[in-house]
């Protein structure tokens, strides 16, 4: 039996970083280890410590930098401890947290909290490594029903999936999950997305959607016939990925209520990242470290976010 994960409460996490300097040193340890390294030129020899805690001067490229340079937190005026607070809630709240709720909890404007959360979501972006093994694949739709919309919001183009955002999900049994928003669920779109994300020769389990017909050319492909009320056929089932959809939709409907197609990928990414790196079987500190260790090289300006 494996070691039980060490769970730290939000109170305990914040007690570890009583001052902003404590928080800065924590981030430095995650990004650099024992010795600061210039994030602009990679030099680690001609580094001069400045008066302001956390600031450094590089003698090689003759520029100032700190541990947050070239990260989503670059030039942020928000207390670093509030970033840790936001990151904790992002990684441990199973269904997510809204910017309005976060703004109340850390004492910032709603748009500031919204911008903070989007910068953290950027870190949760797509993993380029292809999935392999026994993989369940399924598609779902996010969005309100046409019948429930105000008259001026209705598309009047039909029922069912009209106006909804399609998402394809791929879950390795006993391993990671990946979800990708797609334009539609036709054969070309579904299979091109699968080819980009799953190694050829893997074992795929899907339902009987016509878009999956032909996958057996590159994969071992077994199906369940959902239209005939068949949910398990030997090893073939999609129960794992459907449990992912259950969590995603509870967050979409219960926490966010709606999100734009423009930002759909960012929201879907953070749900996948939280299921993978934020797994409850890992220590709380490890879950936070997973988020912070991937911040380097990822920046997002407010202008780019709202363009």
C-alpha cells in the first residue's frame, strides 16, 4: 500500500509563507534551486543581489530580473502570497473557482482576479507528449439549451447540439487525461485530433459514433454500442472519460455558468491539469510545485487576453 498523501489546508499553506520574502524564496527554490540564474541570458556567475528583496542584476546582459521575469506573474503588483492563495484554490477546488469568488477572498477587483486566474490557466496548457496505452475517447458538448435561452439569444438553427461547444476527451486508463475543444464532431475533426494526441498502435475504446469509424487502420479499436444501451463490452467502455465529463460539467454549470468560446481551451486545460497534476493522491505541496515549476517562458498581457 502506497504512502498516504500529505494534505495541507489553506491555513497551513499560508502559514508557511508569512511574509512576501518567504513566498519569493519559495518560488526561487522551485525555479532555480540554490543559486539565481539570469532568466534573460542564462548566466549564473555575474549576478548581483539588489536592495529590493528578490531583485538581481546580471553583469553579462546588463539587465535587472527577478524570479517572476518571463512568467505569468511578471510585473504583477498583487502580493505574491495572494498568488499562492489563488494557485492553491485553482489546484484543489475540484470544480474550480470563479473570479468573483476569488476577488472577495483575496481583496482585489474582479477583473484582477480574472486576469490572475487566466495567467495561471496559461501554465496548465497543452502537454506536447502523445498519449499511449489503453485509452478511452469520447466527445461532449458545453453550453445552454436553446429552449432555456432568452428569445434574443436563440440561434433558431435547430435543437440538440446547436450553439454548443464540442470537446473531445482522451483518458489513459490509470493515467493522464487530455481534453481539446473542437469545431465539430465529424470524422475528419475527431480523427485528426486523435492522431495528434495519441500514439499509433495504442488501444482505443470509444462508443459507436460514426466519427470513430476507420480508427482501426492506425489503432486497436474496440467500441460499445451506446445507441443499443450497451455500456460495457469486454474491456471496452468509456466510463473513465465520462467521469471526467461529469466533473467538467459540474464546474461549467455550477461555478462558471458559462465561458466564451475564445477562452474555452484555457478552462478545459485547467480541468485536465487539475485531474493529472492536482490528483488527491499527491501531497498538496507537490501539486502546487507542479504548477509553479512550469511557469518559465509563459507570459500573458491583459491586452492580449482581451484582444
